[in-house]
C-alpha cells in the first residue's frame, strides 16, 4: 500500500513545518474525509472493530470535526495481481499461525511467550473484513449521524480528489498513495489514546524537496507502487537518477538560454531521459499507464464528485446504544 521507504524519505528530507505532530483539537470545525478501509483493518487487527470505530467517531465529534467516510468499491483490474499476492500471503500467515498453535502444548513457558508473540503478529497478517463487518460499521455510522459514501473503485482516489477540490480540509489515511494523487493535506498515525495525529502538508513538502507535483509523482510511481509489482526500482535509486537528470536540466538551460536562432532541441522529460540514457526503466508503456492512474484531470468517476453535497444526518441515540450494547458497551446514562 504505497511506496516503500517514502515515509522515511520524507521525514529525512522535510522540515517540521511540513510534517508535524498535532493534536486533533487543531482541526476543530473542519471537514475531514476518511479512507475507511485503513481503519477497518487497523481496528479489526486490534480485536476491537466496533469499539474502536465508536471511540474514533466520538473523539472526532468531541473536537467538532466533521468526518466523511468513504468505503472502497470494486478494485481496478490493474490491482488483480497484487490482490492475489496478498491473498496467498494471508493464507501462508494463517498456516504458520495454526502450526505454532498446535505446538504450544509441547514447549516451555519461556518458549510459549515468544510463540504467542509471533502468533499475535501472524494473526494481524491474515485479518479479513467481510460484508457483515462493513454492514455493522455502516449501521453505527447511521446511528451516529455520520455521512458515508461508497467509491465506484478504491476510496483513496476519491478522498484525495475531495481534498484537492476543497470539499474537505484534509484526508485521514495511512495510505502513502495519497501523495501520488496530490492530496494537499494528509493526516496519518492516529492515536486514539493521545488524540494526536501527524499532519503532512504536501505543498510544503514539495517546497522542501524542490520538486513540482508532477516530478514528485513521476519519481514515486517509478520507485514502485501497488500497480507495478515487477519493477526492479527503489526510491533511493530513483532519486540518484533524478539528481543526474537535474544536472541534465542545468546543462540544457545553460546551452540554450542564449539560443537566438531557435535551433535548441526540445527538453527531455524525466522518463524519456531515463529511457534514452539508462536501462533503469524496463517497461516504459506500462510505467506511463501506471502514472496516468494517479492523474485526476480526465477521470469521469472523480468529476462526478465535484458537486456532491454531504448529507446532514441526525444522531439516533437509542439505536446507537442498542448497537454498542451488543458489543459489550455499558452506558451509564
């Protein structure tokens, strides 16, 4: 989900103005769109889907933050290979879990502690969300008066688009793909205990990196996404080539700034320069196709969200209490 090492790269190269830990109270009276699947899996892995979802919403409302939840629709065909890979990884993790579980009776107390820790890690790797889980969460959102929508495809693009056109102030998601879509503000690393998050300001990040949005997206797509699994590239190697490309741009500018005859050759774009001068790109056409997947300009599915008016819903306290009582909640009043 996203680009390997991107978060570390941003942390190492950006200022505290661009990436900073903040308290949720700073988002008072703002609308925040939420990439729901991220938190479905997070809370399910903690063994507390409904409890933590209820707590999550309650915390946001306590700081006068308006959440808009976006659920995933059908994944794009380009992601089929990745989904198959994840399915096999979950199956492998589940088999390992059961093998360790069956061996618990035959080991010492110290060994059992280590094995239980490993089982806990493995269990998180084969978490599955079913339709009943989604229906229960939607019932909770309805009872709490929270608006939610289903994306025709994956939710991340819709979340980024709504933020980009100003329908919402920021997107709450741990998916690093948000940066490829050019999402202006991304909120990550939610702490339900401390009520803190980490706010990523994309405009400030690009300024720190001295890149345009296009350059940033090109670099990240080339470095490997969920849609180009067989790429032998990585972020740090891509950055090395990008620095070489910057030298080319400087030389190009120096050679052609005094050109009065109009004989200057066209400036090469980054990908074209790589193809002409290196063997770093294996499949140029596939790379271009992947890059286009993160461009929102001509996406008719996204354009249909431009005029969306978020529903204003009322809380149903009685329904809310009944739903949460089924999950062990006790209301004192």
